[in-house]
């Protein structure tokens, strides 16, 4: 999965361009930068790759989520429907916006169940934020359809799914905005970085302004620019963008290799009756960063995860017991342990997250294991891995 496995001369060359000019800022310094616009070039190339009109780079995926929420006018007191299986950053961004996360059940895609959305609606529901977890997609067509019918904002957290698609359309481009992360363990990395994409020029302008203190970026005198809106600083540096640009140009190669390795491992595992694979609505659009599968029950899943680790099959995640990716272990969130009071705590009818129950999600996640697909494996290592997995599943 992670792009850091394949750093090479391409990344070094891009960073050297920036260091040789000394221009680490993404805006201005036109003469000094000698034609190097790493952030801008990345944005143009990612937008072209995803077939979307606009892209804006941010300092992180979390910053991208915050930027998208702000640009889409999701803020104080608004409710945002989210899944319980995600990296906790999704929830942090909603809370930071002053909005309220409302948890809906997931289905066997391991993503938001479109059928579970209706029952979460209230007068205050403003947005739905599905998360394309572990490189594969939600039933995004049904979710997008629901949002259109109900007049809700759709923001896709595609932080783990860059390059993925559903029926030929890039993940991240189904709603008002989509968000990506390029942190050090993602499919491609900037070191730290993220991006928002949209086909709506107005939302793009709000996003790129918001992520830079509200600057309108008109003219060539930054100090004289106007500030039509308030914002903050979620800028990426040219150094980070440079690393990401080299990585982006390797994306298709990365996806191809992951898909090849995943297919081989999946084929071997399909011979075992106790294995049920995650539902992937469009297998052609899978980024194949993980192979996720379910065992018959919680006991056999926990046991299989333990035995895979013992057999030396590294990179297997039993999320149900993981501190960062599933609601069940987020006691800090459920008890609202924050260093400072949060806006949501001032709401009169705020939900008691400690009482939130998600039995269908628990039942799925209790049975699920995800296996990382690594870029650095040789074909020989993939074969050895398959032998070890067969040994565990047969035993
Ligand atoms: C990584 C990730 C984020 C946050 O991205 P950062 O760049 O680490 O801030 C948000 N959502 C999901 C689903 C992620 O995996």
C-alpha cells in the first residue's frame, strides 16, 4: 500500500528543484521559483487523473475534510451522518466544524449502508460523509442518490482510496466535494498532505480561500489581496507537494501492482469455505490496497488474526480491537475527553455518544480482517505468503 515503499530518484529530483530555488511557498515569488510550481502542478495532474474540474492541495487529509465542510457550509449545530468504521480524523473534522457526528450502520462493503441513512435524518441533518475504507468503495451511487433526493451535502472521505473508481467515475467525485490524504502511510504520500476535489467552481474558490486565511488570490501582491471570507492556514509546502508530485506520477503503476498481488492472494483464499470476502460494488475500481474478508464469527476472526500473525503473515488488521479505526474503541470520543470544551457540548440536545449502539456494524467488524497489500513484495514473497495463509486457514 504505502507509496513510501517506492521512494526513488523521482522524489529526490522533485525536492531538489524546490531546494535549489529556495521557494518553499506555494504562492507568489514568480521570478525566484524558476518555473517550479509543485503544488499547482500536482493539483492540475490529480484533477486530470480523476477527471474532475478542480483540485486544491492542503496540509493533510484532516485539513482537507475541514476545508470541504467549511466550503460546503457545514458548521455549528449541523448534523453529519458518518460511519463508525473510519480513521478517527473523519469525526475530528466534524467536531472541529462545530457540527455533530451521527453514526449510521455499515454494510458488507465496510462502508456506510445507504439503507441505514433514512433513519438518521432529523431537521438538522446537513451532510452525509461516507468513507471509502481500505481502498474499496461504498455503494456510492445509492448514497449519492439519497443525498440528491433529500437535498443533503455529500462529502466523500476518499482519504484511503485515491485512484479508486465506481463504474468508471473516480471516487471523491460523486458529491459536492471529495477528500484525499497523502500522509506517510497512504497509497501515495507527500510526507504530509491532502486534497479536496470538486466540479463546482464556487466551492473550489471557497475551499482554496478558506485554506489560506480567506485570501482571494487575485493579482500579484499578496499583501493587497482581499479577504471575502474568514479562513485558516491549511496550506501545503512546496517541499511536500514536490514529493507528492513524483508519487502521483507512479499511481497507476502502484494500483496495477497492488491489483495483481491482491488477485493472487484472493484466489488462493477463495478455496476456503469459512472465508467470505468484503462486498466490493465495482471490483474494477478497487485500488487493492487491502484484501478484507470475514470469518464466520467473532471468535474465529480473532483466532485467525492471531494465527496469521504467529505464522508471520504481517500486516493483518483486526479492526474491531483496533484503537483508531472503529467506534467501539473510541472511549476518548464517547466521553468527550478534549483539552478544551467543544462546540457540540454547548448544544442542548446533544447526543450521548456513550449510549450509541451499532449492533449491525459490530457484527460485521467483529468478523472482519484486512490484509495490507505491499508494493515492496517480490513475486516470490507473495507466493510464500500464500503458502502461509493456506496453512493457517487449513489448520
Ligand atoms: C488518513 C485518513 C484521514 C486523515 O488524513 P491525514 O492526512 O492523516 O490527516 C482521514 N480519513 C481517513 C479515512 C483516513 O484514512
